[in-house]
C-alpha cells in the first residue's frame, strides 16, 4: 500500500526539526533560523492539511527519503542553516507542489 503525503511529510518534518536544532547552535543566526524554520514548517503543514490523504508516488517518497538521509549527515551548523531553506523546497518539489 502506498504511503500518504501526510506520512512522508511527517518524516520530513521530523528530519527538519533536527536540522533546525543544529542550525540554532549558531547564536548570531538564532532569530533567522527560528523564523525561517517556522515559516517552512507552516508551509509543509499546510500541504499536509491540503494533500495529506493522497497517495505518494514511490519515486517521490524515495526522493524525499534520500534528502532526509542527506540532511542527517550534516554536522556543521552553518551548512544546516543553508539546508533550512533548501530541504523544504526539495520536499515540495518531489510532492509536485510549488515551493
């Protein structure tokens, strides 16, 4: 049975929380990180509300899982900050939603 958009976005949001936590280690960027992450979490949550019960294409779910794997390897907080805006766009693109 195919996964739903809500399930895949749940995994993506969990991974995103870890990325945000790492980015918050850069004190000078704390406000930027928290505001950026909040905006993208809201956008992803809106898509989950809109399309949550739709089935995910296996290739799209796999692409999101690969992006999750990629951000899980990030150890540098500055690189994490770079990915705070990139990762949600990758996720939305894979789902077929305009970021």
